C-alpha cells in the first residue's frame, strides 16, 4: 500500500501545534518537535535560512532571537509564509517576514533586549523544503547587554531547558567548528537532559573558518564526543556574504563545493551540508513521531473524552437565538435551585471531599459553634455570688428574712437569660454568611452569563437579608417569652425541697491530725453539700463516719509537714468550739496544691470562707451564705433548662425562617424577579471569555478529532519494511572520546575506495530538495554513527541517489562498526 500516512505525520503535528498554541495551555501534550540550541552567533539562524532558501530571520549583534520561534516548513508548490497571530495575511516578501518577527518580538518583550517564553508560530510553504518543524531558541548568552536583567543567562537557560527537557523533543545542538567541542554550551545543555545522547543531533557550523591545518574530521566521524545520531557539518554564508546579499542558492552550491574539494571531508561529502541535514532531520522527526504515536494517540483520546461532554452543548449553538436564550435561562435558574438544595440538604453527586460546605457547615454552626458560645458564657463565680447576696438583701429590705426568697432567684435567672441574646444573634449571622457563600458557589456555574449571575446573586442575597430581620425578631421573641414566666414546676428543675441534698463536691481526703493513739491519720470519702460536710468509709457512702454542719466554720492554711509530701488545709469553728471529737480543727491533706485550691473553691461555694478573706467583707452571715449557695444551685439548674430549650429551638427557627424559606424563594419566585429586573436579552448576554472559550473548545475538539483520524490511518500496515534496530554504540568505551589509536588498523582500510571525481557527484550546485517520498519507510530509527565508509553510509540514506559501485570491494563488512578489530 505504500507509506502515504508517514508524509502526513509532520503536518499533523503542525496542526496540533497550531491548535494548542492558539488555545494556550489548555492541552498539555508534548508534541514531537526539533529544538535548535546553540550559543550566540553559532550560526543557528543561517542553518534555518538555508533550509528555507530565504533570508527571513532578524540579524545583528547581541541577543537577536528573544522569543522561541516555532518554524513549520511545509512542502508546497507555491512559496509564501504565514504567522499564527495574523493568519489571514500571506507573506510573499521575506523581508516583511523579518519585520513582522521583530515587531511581534517587541510587542511582548519590549525593545530593551528582554526575553519571553511565549513562542511566535511561523509557517513557511515552499517547493524547496521538506516537511519539518523546528523551534529556534534564544542563543545561550553569558553577559547581559542593554537593559537586560542581570540574570539573563539563567532566564535563557530556563527557557531552553523548558523546551529540550521534554522526552518528545529532538535536540539540534549547533556548535561552531572554530571553538573547542568540549566547551560547547549547546552540547553541555543537551547532555544535561539527554545523558545517553538518544535525542541529540550535532550540527557543526563554520567549518570553513577553522585555522589552517586543522579540521573537524574526528568530530564529524563521531569519534570525539559520540552522539547516537551523529554529527552533520554545514558551511553558512559569512557576514560579508550576508551584507553583500549573496544568494542562498549560490551559498548552497559553494557549501557543496567546499565539502567535495576539502581533503578531510570529501570522503563524507554526501553526508554533509544543509540539504543532507534537512533530509536527515525530516526523516528523524518522522521516525520520532512514529515512535511516539501510541502514547500520543492515548493522550489525544483522553483529551477528546474530557472535551466530549462540554462540546456536546456547543455543537448546535446559535448565540442570538431567543428560543435558546429562554431555554438557557430556565435551565440555569432550575439548575441553580437544584445545586442550592443539594449543597444544603447534602447529596451524593457533588460531594466536596476537601472541606465542609453548605449544609454541613450550617450543621456545625448549630451543634458545635452555638453550644460552644453558650458554654463560653460561664459566669464568674464570685461575681454571681455577690449579685445573689445583694439581691437577697435588697429583697428583704429593712426586714430580716427567714426563708430563701423567690424574687431573688427570679431576678438573677432573668439577668442570665438576657445574656443569651448575644450568642443567639451571632449564630444567625454565621448561618447567613454560610448561606451567602453557598449562593456564590452555586452561581459560579452561571459564569458564562455575567449579568445573569450578578442579578441572581443580588436578588437571592437581598431576600436572605430580608429574612435575617424576621429571624432575629423571632429569636428575640423566644428569649422574651422565656423571661416572661419562670417555670419552677419544670420537671427538670431541682426545686427547693432538694436544696440540702444538692452535693457540691465528693472526693478522697486524709484527716491528718488524729493522734496515733486513736489510729493515726486516715483517708476517708468526703461529701460536701450546701448544709454540711460528711465523710464515709468509702465511695459507696454506706457507712457514714461523721456529719459536720457548716455553721460558723472557716478555713485556714497549714504548713506542710516536715516529713510529709502532702498539702494540708484546716477547718475550724469561729466560736472556739471543738469541730470533731476533741479536735479544735480538722487538718485535711491532699496530694497536690491544685487539689487544695479546688477544695477551697468548693467550700467557698458552700459559704465556708478562708480565715483572713478580705474580699468577703460584704457578708459574714452563715445563713445568708447558705441561701446564696441554694439560689446559686437553683439558678444553675434553671439556666441549664433554658439553654437546652434554646439549643433545640434556635436551629428550628433558623431552618424555618431562613433556609427553607430561601429554598422556596429560589424555586418559586426567583425567575419572576429576574424577568422583572431586566430584559431577557441583556440577562443572557454571553461573556467575551465564554464565547472565546467556546470557539477554542470547538477548535480544539476538531483538531483532536482530525488528529486522531490521521493517526488512525497510519496503522502498522502502512509500513512496508521493518525498521532496523537502533545503532549499537556499546563499542564506544567511556575513554574513547578521541581518535582510535593507529595500531588498530592501517588507515587505508578505513578509507572508502577511490572514485573518479566525475562519479562522486554531479556538477557543483545545490541538489534538488525533494519532499518525503510516498513509498517505503525511512530506513532507520537513528542514523548509524558515521564512519569513513562513504558508500555504505550513503546507501542507508533513502534520500540520496543509489550508491555508486566502488572500484574495489571494501575490506570490512558493513555490519561491523569501524574501529573494532576483527
């Protein structure tokens, strides 16, 4: 069937390159391409111009190439150029091409010699080129010039590495022959990213400028710094030739003549020069693309699949169709309502796996944040007791009261309930914030229609703000209702009859000062209530040892014993009576000072104060202390009931008045509000970004489809002969970076058989440049390491004429690499 598909490979990659360049970074495919790397003035531009046969690249001193130039050469019957950034214009005058490159470079980088990684895409159609895609990169520089930044060297280096690091890039390393190859910046950078030399092709320029008596034969024969794909020498025009407008055709003829007549290069003249380089690159790139086809195909297919769904809705898209606008508006509003509901109610198809959102966050506000705010309102114990004490005294007035007054209890409870307003209102604010965030997240899908998105957000947010007022009024009403009647008959309220039994604290303590005669110090289980202090044999509280009423009791500190590591405090009677049996005071020991402080605080709640407490001058009345403790416990009990009630009612109120109400509003009224706010045409006006995105998406989709179609044609059946394996370069030892020692074989054995000059080549002049032929595959994946065996090397090149018959047989069979002893 022939191999027609192969010819289409390079144009196919060009199409992809264009599609992806115009779309930016939306398609991350590493396309096979050749990146041209070299130092400043290494001759990169001349090599590219020789390919095209025209002067079209900017020239001058310093850094000239300041943006990557993606140069696509396409074989065609007519000759013209076009840029991707102005596709409609065809350039036939190549001076204009140069001016456009300069203008486009300055447009992005400015005129001060700055650089930019944004590429310029240039396509040249010509009967004199072979299909080829090259990227001309800025020359490697060391010293900043003009207004260049000080780190220009690193900027250029980073840009070059960005292109040559990709596995799919072939590297064309251009080095002038009049500099030491070991110092070649291009080869050094290529080595960094391609240590095996699998992707690097060496180009040696300026062979005609070498000092007399020296030549680059060892390099070109791939002996000095071997590359798997070998080196090709070229001779470009000198600056004088360029200034004198020497024709490129004449220059190519002069190059051909140079190689044929130079004693060091004439044996390999067929494998040198620009036309041969162009053929080799075309063939290498084609092979390279063929090798990368399977992975390229799978990447393209995955890209296509990801676009499929989005493109579906764009296929029959007519932006100004009113029916489409109406349908789109209804769909968008409906979708917005569904999204909002799903985010609030929770749903399996849009679960955020990174953070809480919507309903889950509101749930957390209800059941974590709000209860936490209530707990944070814990009262200051001393202040509360002082307030209760004053309330009791003020209610008794001039009389001395005998019983705990209800009015004091009510006054204190109401004061505590009023404090609930702040956390409740804060809870509403938190929920509103979350609702508005949820609305914003849901409207992000309306991004294609900025006006619709804006209006939807405004209308829904306004409605939420209206409901905020109603909700807050309702919550304040709930608290006012709680204040209006203090229900002391509530089943959870501890009530008055239990006030004596209300336990303040339980725990183990040691009575430290019982004499050894009476059994010595001993540990007991203590229970402290508002009325008394009792102690038991153990925690079961079955065997009571003693019960001590709290009347006239006080606490004093006791020095820690010399031998003991326990911390001690004592209880004594202010009326000089014995406290327990014959003891004036009971010394109670704890394991730590913290325990002592904690027990003291508990005694304080029971109205038993430290001996020298200056803070409590407001009360010395034990009966009042007990009343304070009783009310204190009753207030605790009642406030707990109200907290429980508010914790239950708050979420219900907010759900009913805010969340469910907003949901209903979106589903039933939003559309009417949208219609009344502005006309449908302005609402459904597409954003410029969306229109551009749609165009890009469709372009990308068709480019991918077309690419997959072309790749589909190139099946294995189109390759008529198998591709030979890569060159075996294992014979190159690490130390073999120099010419092989002479004793291996007489030099005459390595030289090709002599031929009369008339047979060696046609008359000097540029050989015709042909497109890739239709029949037969490229003959090898990577070129063999060039040897001096001219005819054999030429025979493996499908682009050259059939090899001439040598005058006498060669002495080495072609299969053995040169330099290996038989």
